[in-house]
C-alpha cells in the first residue's frame, strides 16, 4: 500500500507503479521493449521519461494484432476495459473483456506483486481520462477502500450479452467519501461499424445510485456538440444541451421495446453516460459503477424507430414553509404531428410528493389523466397512493397512447419543502427537479400491439417488471412481515435484501408458482431502512424499501 497522503498526480503514481513492476530488465524498459512497449521512457529528466511513456500508450494501437482488431488502444482514455495495458495487468482483478488466448498471457510473474490497490490506481487513472497532468482521482479514498474495506455498489457484475446479440458498457468504478455525493458524465465511443437497432437495455446499478442517464451526441441535426471536442474520462460539467436523450433509470431495470420497434444508432455513435451516486454510509468509502447491456438485432428488422424525449420544467421555486406547492407544465407544439407514446416515467427529488400527467385539450384545459406516479405501474385510479421519488414507475401503454402535438399533455408535480432553505431547479439531490420522459414512435404500422391488455396474445415483448405485483406488510416491520409476489413467470426466483451500506444482509432463492408468500423476521435486522429486490435469471422483477422499527 502507498502512503496515506499523496502529493503527486495520479499519473505520477501510475508511472512509479510501472517502473517498479513492468519497466524491469528483459521486460518493458527502453532497451528491451517487450511487446514493442517502452514503459521506462527515454529522456534526460524524469519529466521527459514520463511524457514519453504517456505519449507511447495514450490512444496507441497495441502491437498485438488481435487486441488491435478489437479496437483496443494500449490505453483507451476513459475505458479501462478496452485498454490492453489494463487488461494485461488485471489477471482476474476485473472480469471485463478478459484476455483471449491470441493476446498472450497476463503480464509476467511480476504481476503477482501488483496489489489490488496498484491495479485500481491504474484503472482509476484510465477511468478519469488517462491524463498526463492532474485529475480528480482521490488516491486516499482508494487506499482506504483496499485497506479498510468499503461499500460495493454492485456486488456482482451482470453477464454481458452473448456474442452477436449486443455489447456491455461498464461505467466506472469511481470512489466517493462517506456522506458525499458525486455526479459524473463520461463520453463513450460505441465503435459501431454500421447502423444498429437496439431492442433492449438492461441496467444494473447500486441502491445508492440516484440515477443513470444515457445521451447521444451523434444526432447533429438537433444541434448536437461535436463529440471530438468533449474530453475523455469522468467530468463534472453536467448539462442537457447539445445532445439527444436516450434512456434514464433510477434503479436496476430492463427496458425492452415492443415487437416491430427499435432504437437506432448510427455508425460510430458517441454516447454521454451520466452517473449520480450518494454515499449514505457515514464511515465507509463507496465504490460506484453501472453496467448497461445493449441488446441489438439486424438492421432493417424494425418497422418503426423508437424515440425518446426528456421534458424538464426548470421554473419550480419551492418555499420552505412545509406547505404543498404544485407546478403545472403544459407540453404542446404547433404541428399536427401525432406521437404514439409507448412509455412514460417521471422524476423528482426528495421533496416531491406527487407527479401526474394529463391529456391536454386544444383550449389548454386539462383532459383525462394518463399517468400517476403514486400508483403501481403509473396507472391512475389506485385506492391508496404511495409516492416513492427514488423508484417512480414506468407506465407502458398497450395500445400506444396517441397524442396530437397541437393538444399535447400537461404535467403536474407537487412538492412539500420542510427543509432549511427554499429550493429551485438544480442538479444535486439537495435541489429539486421536475422532469418526465416519453418513449414514442411516429407511426404504428408494423408494430404488434393489441387492444385488450388482458389478452393472452401478447405482442409486446415480455416485461416482467411491468406485470409484477409485490406487496410487503406490515411496513414498518416490528416483528414479522410478509412479501406477496404475483404476476410474474413461474420459475426460480431470488429475494435479496440490502441495507443502507449496500451490504446484502439476507438472500433467499425459491421456486415461484403463480403466487409466492415469504415471511421475514425483524429479529434478523437492526432498526433502519432496507431495500429489497426480486430477480429471475438476473432480471429485476421489482424492488422497494421497508423500515424495521422494533
């Protein structure tokens, strides 16, 4: 382990690690250059040597032709899993993109002397952009995590799509201090070589994640920013302008498009990945990461393109008087274009109390309600509303919701600020937001939909989360409580209970048959807040939270 205090930059620490373990005799010094890679560097001064090593690895094509054919760089800034150098030293430390037999073996025997801390320093340097100068990596947090332990936001990675069925994007990890909150963006180059249809997104993130958003720089018709001017690696200049919206999630979820539809990405699409984590632990460092599986199909298969739009209302001054305040935001455009809306989801922060969406009449008045964030699956009409701002529901429309843009919709959100200061729109969890997202097509020709949602002739791809029903009672729990699970496919199912530090404190696997009832005992838990997840074959059926108060 290194010193508990670091005055040098991350790259200087990386260079020291490389000199100690790699730039040795008969290896990667500037005389032997094993694999045509010089990690010692030529130069009269230490700075010269460091600069020459950096120039030789940063976005450099590896000498190994197999790795080069996979579009690896020796160091791919922002992406350690496409960095041949990191994959060679990983040797089981990270399972992402393991070495193929054609890429040789893991680094020589000296690799065994590389500690997890040292491997993580190299990975963090790459995650933050592999800069030759300063960055935002906090080496003390990494040291603390590997010396004293910490919270794993994602205890186990999800398996990537099978070969030919898609690809996986792994953002991070990055580390944040106890009680801290961090939001980052990171540019991701898909390296797609042709137009590609996307039929499913599977997102895996920790319970401490506030959100994960995917944007697309490539749509220049919308006034997008040239992605070549965006720096590599994690950055904190958050914003919505200059790129198109793709996807948002507040919790681990699978979003699969209806038959006949697909998102479409151009060759070499460049994404912007937005991760926001809050460390609720007061004592331990949090390791933050997100996995996104992108499932594809042959181009030209879908009859209609699935589109998405994020619609914010940034004018929401909320006084801190403990009183309800409601904001109404109409959305319409002066065109007769029809949108066929497949799905809607809303978003607020902690002071949000309700979020409803209505059809808008031509005269501007409010029409029928089409979304209620306080009801299961977003369907209005529930007897008792339960608004959980961290897990607001998607509502899917079968058939699609036909909206003429001259009419549009009206969003209505209610807040109650009993905090210390007035609030307005802002990007941190201490601020507030009013956002809703729609997923839609411009026509329904070729889409398999049905008029009767109870029919067994299901044209929409299975979405277990949308049909599942999970009840937990009593909540809060003081002795015994029960889970009731229904509306999902029969089969092996897993219940996982996680505490606020991210620790899995109870796990059960059972065979679900039509209806399952599981009882848990308060004696197994300390007082506090817990999160639960139900999964089948790694896919999230549903999740929520409960309180233990003995």
